[in-house]
């Protein structure tokens, strides 16, 4: 059984997530397509945390 993948377009490329678990599967950039490593997952998580913190700061003004 194959899992469904949800693709999200981002600045400079796109990411693919497993539709059921939300786990990152691959990253697509102008330099090619790569499977996700632990380093990539940490980078994406860090960027997500920064965006979330910024939105909270804007909401609490």
C-alpha cells in the first residue's frame, strides 16, 4: 500500500509530506529533489517555530 503525499509550494521549491502522519518525505529545490534527512527536518522545524513565534508576537500587540 502506498501512502499519499501532500505537496506544499514554498519560496525556492516545495516540500512533500506524508498525508496521514504529516512527516516530511522529500524536499524539491532548483538543485533537485532530495529525500528528507534529520538535518533537513530540523531546519524546516526551526523555520516553522520562527514563523509561529512571529505570528504570536503580532497577535499580542
